[in-house]
């Protein structure tokens, strides 16, 4: 995989630093069922409010169920489909809007599902796989195609697969694929003791 | 730290398997500022829709700003406060409900913030620290105490610190602290190709 480690201002764990969302998938390289199991198992052990596990994942593997994969691909926004069409696995992510125990609104359903999805991304990284999540897809179409009940919100479509080696990158995504990753300044995001009081990052 | 690895049905990365939400914090053991930096830096490199980085974290460290920490502690529901009072650091997690660029609703704000918070939990695990997120706190009180603008949703309060060694666990949380972690069956959470079509987990 092309290494594009986070350029961090403070040291972070190797796995977290190595994860990134590429776009150049190897279309002819399937993802082993055992690897998919481990990705889902990683999600399963994420924390959730009252242990409700509000996440649901619908796995569409082109090599074992082409029609489901095609349904997923058809839901993507054109800009995403142009590259995600090469991902051998597409996964629709859903979040339960109510607690499964008592049916009351769960205001942490999407938040907890985001954590579970992050676990999938990291498990993928540790297996040499790449995950790129997309918000750009037709949510109504996805709900209909995959019979998602009303109480679940579809959150994202995930592209999963192996990355192309650097010398096979297509020209139209080459620059974006190799450019450095960027993030906001700390003071916009992290506060100490009160809103807008910057949490100061000190050097080593 | 007391090891309580996930009892997984498929192998997952060591870091993901090791994370868990304990309740027995060592009240007298501060968290170094450098470690807090790394926790926040881990969140910073999480993925987000349009790279908007909707997460905000307000760090309340009892050892450097006792009044902010006390404000945070006062917001907790009683059941949580009983143990979280021993956490030297409490962090209020907020999610931007709109895109910072154009002010339009961001339906991924909470989802992406959940991913960033998961990164904090994992970075903590890799440093021998423990994070326990709580939904049980007074959101209105927290908004007021920390001057959180209306367009941000407060999602959780995080307890951060070092765990007590096993022989110092208080009686009232000892059993819960040592009991095995549990999760739902796979077929409830993971589907193949369509809703409610179980993604089958096969043995090794």
C-alpha cells in the first residue's frame, strides 16, 4: 500500500497514523471472506451507549453476489462511482435511530455507528486493505434497494479492497492519491476548560 | 491495566481487541499533557465528510484546571459520577451540526465525531490509559457551563485516566470490572447483500 502517514504534531499509534482514504482500488483482487469477517468483528467490539450496538452493515461483495454489489454501485454519486466502481466490496452502513430494547430514540445511534465504522477502517489498514467511506450516494435509493427499515438511517457507503501499486495509478487520480494529507489547525478543534480556549500543543 | 480482551469469533487487531471501558480510575495519577496531545492528535486524523472535521473537544484536567473539571463532573448523571469522579480528566465531546464552510446541515457530523472519539479511545489504550464515554450527563447544563454554541451538539463526556490495579478495585465495582465483555450475535448486526440476510461467520 502507498504509505501516506499522518504528519502529526504529536506522536500517535502507528495503526491510526497509517489509515487513509485512497481511491485507487485493484478491481481484480477479491477480499477474502475471512478478512471481511475480521472487519465486521472489529465493528462488533466498538463501544456503544447502553451497549445497544446500533450499527448495521450490509456487505456487497462483487465476487460472491454481483447483483447486490451492482445495486450498491448504482446508488453512488457519479463522482464517487468513477473510482469506487473498482472496489470489489461495497458496504452500506446503517444506524439504528432507536434503542433496540425499548424503542425510544437513541441520540447516540449515529455517533456510536461512526465509532464502529472507524474500527472497520483500522482493521482494514492492519490487513493491508483500504476503506474509503462515502457520504455521496442516493440514500432513498439505497433504502429501497436493500430494504432498510424506516427506523434505521443509512449513513455511508464504504468502498473496501486492495490499493493499486503506485506504478499502476490512473492519471486522473494520481496526483490526489500521492498528495500529502491535510488537517485543520488544532486551535479550531481542541479546547482547554472552555469553548474557544485553545488547548495548547507544545513541542517535544 | 486489567486485560479484558474481546472474545472474538474472528481475529482482530490487538489494539482494537484490547480497548474496553472500565470504571476504576486512579484518582491521584495525572495524565501527562503530552499524552493528552496525542489523544487529540489521534482524533484530528480521523476521516470526515468533505474533510470538515466536525468534532470539538473541551478538555478538563483536574490537575491543571480544577474548576473546569468540577463543572464537567457536576454535569454527570449520579450513576456515572459515582465512579467518574476519580477520573483526573473529563472531556466534553461536541459535534458540529453544519458544515463549517457553507453553514449547511451536515448529516454526518455526529457519525464522524464518533469516529474521532474512537481514535481517542484507541490512542489511550496504546498508552496504557483508559477512556470511558458517557451519554449520561446533563446536556443543557454542559452547554451552558462550557459556552457551547447552538450549532454544536454535545455528544458525550469522556472519562480519561489510569486504571487502578486489580488488588485496589473498590468492592462496589469489582465484579463489573472483572466480568467478561459481551456483544450481540452477528446475525443481528451484519448482513450479506440485503437487509436481514445474515452474513455468515465461518470457523477457522
